[in-house]
C-alpha cells in the first residue's frame, strides 16, 4: 500500500479528532521545526496517534506501519526488514527532544511511545507534589524517641497529634487535587483553542501535515521506475577507464559497441599488447556504482519488478529505444553517456594527452564559470558531479545520468538524488505549474575527504 493511499483524513474518523486536545498536540508536534523536515517520522506519529485516539490500538503493529507509512508490501517480511524499528527509535528520541524544548514544555500532554510497542501514550502534565514516603523525609522530619519511656499522657497526646497531622495531610492533598485537576482541564482547553487558532491563521501548516501523511512518492523515482515500462540500471566499465589511461587513447561509443578495441589500442601504445588485451577482457566496476545499486534496491515503495541491472559492456543499442535508463559514470567508463552529451549543458572533458580534466559549462550564466577543473593540490579537495535527468533518444522514456570527475564526484551526484533533504526541495522548486517534473541538469560541488564526498552544494542547474 502506498503512502499516498493511507487514509488519515480527519473527516473519516469515527469521531471528530479536532475536538480532542491530544490530537491538537500531535498536530503541533509534526508542525514543529524538529518534525517539519522529516516526513516519515511525522507520518509515523500521525498514523499511530490517529488509530490510538480512534480506539484502534489493535491495528497498530509493525506490519501496518511498514505498509502504510514506509510503502512496504502488505505481506512484507518485517523480521528481515527493520525499517519500522529503526524509525520508531528515532521517533522516541525526537519526541523526547521536542517536549524538552520551550514549545513542548507548555504542552498539556507529553506523547511517548514505549519501547517494544508502537501504541502512543498521552501523559498529562502534572504539578509535582512531594511524595510523603519514608525515603523522602529529611533527617529533620524524624522524631528521635526519648531515652526513657514517655508518660502515658504524652504517648496519647503524641498519637493524637500524629493522627491529626495525617488527617490534615490527606485533607491538603485532596484540596490540591481539587484545585489542580480543574486547572489542568482549563490548560487543556486553552491549549486546544490556541492550537486551533494557530492552525487557522497558518493554514499552510495543515497542508504540510496532510502532505506528510498523504504526500506523493518521490516524483523522480515515480518517473523512472514504473510497472508499465522497463528500466535498465547500467554500471560503469572501470576496466575501460584503465585501458584508456594506460594507452593514452580514447574509445568512442562506436568502437565500444563494435568490440575488439583492446587490440586496436595496443597498436599505438608503449605498453605490451598482452597487458592491454588482458585488461580489456576484465569486467570491473566501481564501489560507488555498487553502493548506488544497493540504494536503488532499498528505495521504499518503489516497484523494481520491471528493473534490470546491466554491466555497460553488455548493453545493446536497441535496448535504449524504449523504456527508462539509469547511467552511472562519465563517458569514459560508460560510453553510452556520449549519446546524451551533445544536448547537455554540463559535460566532462578529459584530455588524456595533456591530463586536462574539467567539467564544461556549455552556456555559462551570470556568476557561473565556463569550466570547473579538478586540482589534486586543492586544499579544499573540491570535486564536481552532475545529475542529468534527460529524455531518451526516442523521447519515449527518461534517462538519469549520475557522473563525476572522480569517484567522490560521482558519489556526490548519487548522494544528491538519494537524500530527500537535497532532492525534494529542488524538485519542488523546478516543477511545472501543472505539478509535473521537467527534465533538468544539476551541477554539484562537494569536498572530498579521504575519497568520500561530504557536504553538497548546488553550483548551477538547468531546466528544460
């Protein structure tokens, strides 16, 4: 079941949730800064709280949460898929943080999700009253008995005073309860009114809350992975990169498709032909590509039944006529990228003879550079990657290209599309008036630390 199909509409509840102060607390929590950027945690909280307030605790379980919120199949194996347990742990911690903040400390209820379960608990805020148990008495509260037996009248008097004191204490406690309970009820009512007024004055918050629960799937994955169209994920031919660098000669797409390029390169190289031909026969790919494929396979709610992973060397031109394709790597490692580069604004240029490697900006705009070079001596270790979402050659499908100057650059491009905090705001910014997703290119910059990409920055982008 998709997240978009999850029914969380207040109007469908067995009773009016908006009249329940606890539901107002839930909505204020998910509208807070701690939860606003986390759709999954917010959806998780709204889902379990709604069912609980409707008296449907028996429907709150790991399987239901997984299928409704994380878009897992209804019969998925929860024992081997711990996505719900992981997010439940994060949700507990996030709730703890929220109710410790000023905006949470004024809430009439504290929401907790006990460990080992998923049913939420609403705990009313209470005025702290000293518990008169023996361990809470101070030393000064303890009356030390006299060394000699006390007179009978003193014992009787002492007993009388103890009973009187106990009655007075019980009476005081009852008075406190008679005062505090109405006060708490008044606070709850005022909080509910304040929450309702706030949400009326800020209707976009309600839209955010609804979007969290019934929001669409990631529009990029929605376009690329479909049940009615085949998608090919093509990994890089790393052997080809080594072969070209050692020989000092470039392989065109036509030569790559024809085959036998190892023998041809050896005719113009100083390296023994046996080494080059042996290298040409190897089938290597990069670790970054393997990680990317793994991330694709773990995408929540994406039906990959019509998706195949293909090594670049095994791809045939006629397979690109229909369907969608994901190309990993530059034209050096994945020559099929050469088919798309003529109409792309951002592309890579690597002159093997001069060792000049740059990311080219075909039509620079104001404030942009015409080229972005990689300098191994750069103290910031800046690397560049490109995310290109393009139409296929026949315009019947979509192609996603993830490439970079180095493995860290490719990783930066990959991180951009798999991190919703980067991707979703960008897609929202460029979407068409009708809500559809246009084709685009994004130039990403990142710092390479020990070969890994760190914080990402959008340097430039183009939208068709």
